C-alpha cells in the first residue's frame, strides 16, 4: 500500500483527504491511500517519516516554512520563497516543491484585469511567499501587511499603515491569513471595507467556507471575488503529477 498524506495542525478544515480519496476511487486505484497527519509540532515530523510506505506529502499551516529544513532537495520556487507545500519521498530522500505557485497563478488570472497593477498581500506565512513570487513573475507591484510585522521580514507593514490612498491605488487584495477560516467564520482581515469598489479584486486562499467574511464584504461593494478552492484543486493535481511522474 502506497500512502500519501497531509501534515499540518489543525486539519479539521482540510479538503485534501476527500479530494484524493475520491480521485483514487474514480481512477480505480486500490493500492493507495491518503491520510491526514495532524502533528502539533514539527518535531514530530521525523517520526512520521519512519513509515516506509509514505511516498508523498502535502504541507499546510503552519509548517510550509518549517519543513524546509528537513528537505534533501528543493525546487527553484522553494529555494526562492523558503516555503514548501509538496514533498516527494524517494528512497528516504525528501524532495521539496511548491505547487501553491501554479495553483494561485492559474486561478488568479481568470479574473485579473489590466487595471489590477498593484496588490496588497495580507499575511506573511508560506502561502504569502508563494503568492508574492507569482506577483513578481506577473510584474504586479505589491505591499505585504501583517498584524505582527515579524522582525525577519523587511518591508512588511502593519494594518495601521494601510491608508485609504493605498486601498484606492492597490486594486488587487489577497488574503493569505487563516482569518475567516472555519470554524471562525466571522473573522476577517482588519481593512477598511467601506473603501472597496467594483474595480477591486479580492482573492482569498481560504476555501472553507466558500465565501469568507472578507469576500462577502468585498462583494457587497461590487468587487470581483475568488476563493481558494480552484487554487487548491490545481495544486493538488500538480502534487499528484510530482508524486507519480504523470
């Protein structure tokens, strides 16, 4: 039995297990399984790797950055972003990839308009790093905002510095934080939603619920909205391609 799975904590919000279980069933694959591995500390990761039947892992909050220290090889995106969300295991060697990049770029482009030339990235975690990488590739200027302004992240601004002028000039706003994710569905990033317009495009990497409070408030102002479900499906398919060489 070849086993694949997802590491993170907590995993009550996760879509991956059902997605892959359904995929395996639809393709008639009876010798593979996909499990959630909710580990409360990255220190438990080496114990998980003792299972020789595990051939691939997805990585989610809060370990996309922490897991990189365990990798034997990193693709270009992991090297540049310091974040990994997909691991292929070959003969005990861990090869790290970042499929968030492909998922975000393909999903974002469907609603991207010519006037979306500047972006606000809310959050500083692993997803934010993948998204910042894509924005650079697309030549979209961006600013990063954080509640805590981590000392190791130069250039991050606090939400108190998010002025009305910045909201007016940066028409693409991407939430990479867990604010609003199930079960805390009433939470949302602390921006001035009254300043949003139909020219704005709000993208939320959260997919549960399908319409977060962040997206609801943007929709009320006529903004384009997009949740993270399509991004997740694309990156999941990319993970399967990496694991199986298909």
